[in-house]
C-alpha cells in the first residue's frame, strides 16, 4: 500500500489517500554489505487538491538504489541468518497522469505525462525462508515535487514537495551462485604465529652465540 502526502498541504495521508502499490526489482550484491538494484514501481496515487475530492492519478517510477546490509556491517556476514536489515537509497524518474481528465483536457495538455526527478530512501526487512527465497517487508518512500501529480494545465500549487509513503511485502528469489565464500583465516594466523615464535627463538640463539664467541671479559 502507499499514500501520497504534500509537505505543507492539508491532505490527510490516511484513509482515502491509501492506494495499492506494486514493485519489481533486480539487484546484485557486490559484497556482503554493499549492493545495487534497479526497480520499477507504479499503480495509482490519490491526491487532495481537487475541490471535488481526491483525484486518482496513474504513475510510474523507475529508480536505481544503493543497498547497504546493516546487519552484515555490524554483526558480520552469515549466510543463514534469519533476519537482515537493508538500508535503501537512490534516485530516478517519476511520471504521472490524472485518470479523471477528459479527452479534451488530454488533447489540450502540453504534456500527457508529468515527469519529475525523485529520490528514494527506506528500510527493507528481509526474512530468510531458504537459500533461494526470502520474505521482504519494506518501509520506503520517495520525495518529488508536488507538480508530480498533475500535468501542467491542472496545477493549483507549485513549489511544495510531495512524499509517497510505501509499505510493501514481497518475495526475493536469489539466483545461483548464492551468498559469498567465507575464508577461514585461522590456519594462516596459526602459521604466522608459529613463524614468529621460530624467529624469536632464532634471535635468542644468535644472542647466545655472540656471547659465547666473545668469551669472558678481561679487566686490567
């Protein structure tokens, strides 16, 4: 679900402003902590600027996001961890068109779709089901201009910012190869420790040899 709200506006974001939402995304984890994704979302939004009530608008939003796995960052990587908190942040292109425009209004409109730059931020809560699947509960939103909701001829107020609040549940499928190889550094650490001990022992032997070669000190 989603709800659009204008900063400084009088529209309520609960109740009538709720609308269904959908999103599809393809992403790649470069490291256990950092990744990126390309996402497309859309459906419709309700706004409250129409004097006759809420106005339905169709919209599309294509955006790219950076993903930061906070759980792996602070707790270390673990492939079978049940819960991961992933911070999302990015930007993209959003477009909308009011659904209640007449044919004449559409023909006279300068642009059939109103295009705006938008920025996304949010938190993705991911729950492991198995190696290939996880369930997601995402709390996200994107910020754009208030004009995003209308084509130019229907603008009633300019300069404000609008936020689209989103609560989405879904499923993530992980393509093979899944996860990251974990390197066991203990054998290397043990080998380095053993070499350091051998080196320290050889230094002691050298010092003993020097003392024995020098012989007793003779004072006149």
